[in-house]
C-alpha cells in the first residue's frame, strides 16, 4: 500500500489552475525527486500533501487517512508528514535544542524531559548534538538547515517533504545538507523532494517526477529521465539541444 497517494488532484488560485489533475503514489521508503521549471506547481503540490493548502478536486491519502478539508484532519495530517523549506525559519530567540523541542511539546504534548531526549537524538542524527545550547545565529546556513531537519524529525513523521532545501545556501554548504538527506534515505525514510540538484536526484532518488504546467509530464527511474527523456519539454528543461 502506498504511503502517499494522490488521485487526480486539482488546485486553483482564482482563475489560475495550478494543479491540473495530478496522480502520484509514493511507497514507504521510496525517495522521489520532483523537478520542473519555476511556476510548474511543485511547491503547491507539496503544500497540498501536508495540508498547508486545501485542494479543489481529487483526493490525497496519507497512510490510511484521506485528506479532507476540515481543520482537525489537516492538523492530524501535518503531524504525519514533515516539511522542510528553502528558508529554515528557526526561532532566533530559542536555542537550537529548544527549537527542536518545541513541536513535540506544543503538538504532541510531550513532557520537557521527553522532548529534550528526543531533540538530542534528532540533533545527533543531523550531526549537531554538540550545538544543543547554541543560538541559531551562531550557526552557518547549512547547520541551521540541518537543525530544521532535526526539528521536522522530532515529530517522528512518516514521510518528509523537502522544498528546495538547499536553494538558499552558499554552494559550499549544500553538500552537508544533502549528506543528511542521503543518510535519511539510507535509513528508509520516505522522501518527496523538490530539487534542482540533478546529480543528487540521479544518485539518491528511486524515481524522478517532471512537472510541467501543473501536470506530471514524465516520471521514471533517474537513469531513464536523465538519459532518455521522452518529451521535448523535459529535454528542454534538462538543457539538451532539440
Ligand atoms: P513551483 O514551486 O513549481 O515554482 P508553485 O507551486 O510555487 O510553483 O506555483 C505554481 C503557480 O501557482 C504559480 O503560477 C504561482 O504564481 C501560483 N501560486 C502559488 N501559490 C499561490 C498563492 N498562494 N496564491 C496565488 N497563486 C499562487
Ligand atoms: Mg517552488
């Protein structure tokens, strides 16, 4: 059974139909890259999956729960699916450890000791256990993004959605963040990531989905998508000469 299943999902903003019937299944432990031009609907797709946006038509299932539009359902869904953004948005007035502890305390009603233990484990996982008491401003962008990953992991999500999480980083900091994602993938985490890192998508992902004008235009194993793109749109996106 897929962990995430989208069936003919449609989403519009006013007159602008941004998702024009997207069907996608992600199996447990699968690592899927979403590529495509700016404006093709990649972020909207992720935001619909974790309930930050409601959908106009179709259905989204996460595990066995159908995504309806009631606030309660959306809130439950967000607890199951973690999301990491381009901007890390750590709370500047909280230490690294407190940033990671916050969600379990607020959303899962974890006690302080339990949340702290969990935060230490998750910071260990991203290689930052020793920065528990540091302030976000003392960390590099790459380290801050790794804390954001630990913060998402502290909710013990069934899947992680990553939206261009290395795009705001200086080039020399990209690899430390991708390294963490790579290790999560190796541990069996289900990942759905919008990325411009084609090399990474080729090396780490099980499947690549190419979005074009609100639709999944092509999808397949990285070898196929990158070496034998079937459509002119994908060839153009990949910078291949027509
Ligand atoms: P991508 O992530 O592939 O760049 P997006 O999903 O961010 O694409 O955007 C797809 C389209 O939806 C764009 O035309 C964008 O302007 C529009 N859009 C996204 N979010 C909103 C919003 N909250 N309100 C209105 N239009 C939006
Ligand atoms: Mg986007």
